[in-house]
């Protein structure tokens, strides 16, 4: 083949590749093959959740203890506000959301600082930043910063049955950084596999990576089950590895058209710092929601949490965070995108852990708080 012929062949091939699929290929009967669907849709939205909270312990520094939600006492403030843009197509998807609020400050306070370019200063403003590609008709792969696969209580207050979160929700990851694969097996089963930096951190703390997983099963309308898990080492490279595992089971049912119930149980393990065996922590939350009318609902929660080895919550007290709690709330939705929520919460601990100006040592075994929130989705 001459040089000119070879060049013409290459040019023709390049031109063919640049044309739409329907032009470059034909079916056996001579009809053009349909072009791939490359249509994408972009939606822009936002959310703002303003609140007032009164903690009857009246903490002196105004910060409420052991929660990420409505963390400021006797103060009008923003719990969570965000703006987002989401892209959806047949083979591509993504979401970028920026956020701020006192819940963001509380939740990202432990974001690691390793090196000069890490920590919560910038990371806390990233709610999600993801890009995804559809590998097959049932498998998506996404990468970036995204919501974690753990738990039944969402980071966005609007999507939860109760306004405040349970102790198990606040002490397991809300967000992760890494890649994930989502497989929709059929109408009843969905599975996820995550390769992530670690236990709720964007900035890496060591040379190890962690694994997360979740399986959801919906045998019928109104009944669902889920299992999620985490395995990873959270220690810096300068210290011996201390493997952490986490397991969670969730069951949700619609008892009637008005009444919903949900139960969540957590169990975690981690190696002791001295290398002598493995310790555990556990917790549970039982929630119920009853719709009184189309615009009014009541919801409640009963919960427990125990971290005696202080793997997740460090208190410095002999029993760590060992507590039970309850809440009762009322939701009113005067308009489809407007939600007014009020809730009364109580937590009792084995040790005096909660700021209380009325107590002799300024700490109490009990905490009672009242919260009212007005949230708008736009």
C-alpha cells in the first residue's frame, strides 16, 4: 500500500469515528443502527433549615454535647443550607453540592489535618462532588465525595422521620471519599461496594484504604431490609494497625397506610491500643412515624448506645458514652416544600457527661432539649 493510500485510509477511519453511531454502522438489513442516547438533564436546587434550640442544661459555651444537629443553645441559627446541581443521563450522572451551617461545623470538626492541604477548612463545604458512569444496564460506578452507605437516617433533616438524629447515626459516617459501585440486581435487591479513605474522612490519615458495603432487600411494598458494613484501619502509619469492623441491620415496615416503624442495630469491633484483644461498641434506634393528616405527622424515637472502650466517642469517664434516649416530634407541612418541625429530646447517661449550670460540678447525667425548625426546599 502506498503512503498516500495509507494516509487516506487513516483519514477515512478517523472521519468514521467522529460521526454519530447511526451514520457509521448499519444493521444486517441495511437500516442504520440507532444512535446512543447522549441526552443529559441538569437540575439546580437548594435547601435551608433554620432552627432554634433550648437546652435545659444551659451550656455555658452555648455548644450542645454529643450531637451534630441543632447544636447551639438559645440561639437562632442555620442547621444546614446547601445549593446543588445534579446531572442525569443514560450513561453519565453527577452531583455537586456546597453547604454550610452549624451541623456542618459539628460533623466535620474531626476531619483530619495531615500535611498543609487538608482538614475541615475547605472539606466541610463539600456535601457531595461526584461523577458517575453506567458500566452496564444494572451497574453504576461513581467517584468523589458522597453520602456514606451506612445507616437509615439521612444527613438532610427533611428526609428523616425525626428532626434530631440518634446516637448511632451521629457516631457513624455521614460522608465518604472514594469510589463506589452500585448494582441493581432486580426490583427487590440492590448492592453497593465502596473503596474509601476511611471512617468519615476526606483527608487520608494513613496509607491504608477501607471497604464499605451495603445490601438492600425489598420483598414487597411497605417492607424493606438492609445490611451495611465497614472494614478498615484508622490508625496513622506510625502506629500499629487496629482493625475496625462495623455491622448494621435495618428493618422498615408500613404497619398501616398511616403508621411506619423502623429498627436499626449497630455492632462494631476494634483492636485495643495495647494489642491485647478486641473491644466492641453497639447501639440501636427504634423509630415510629404516624401521619395524622396529609400535612401533619408525629414521630418518636427510643435509642441506646454503648462505647465502653471509647473507640468512637472519647469521654474520659469510666463507662465512656453509655446512654439511652428518647424523642417526640411534630411535623407540619403547610406547603409541599415548606416543613415546620418541633421536637423534645431526652438523653440519660451512666456518667455525668452533659453541661448543666444547675449541677454542682456543672455536669449532669441527663440532657433535655427542645428544638423547632423551619425548612424550605427550592
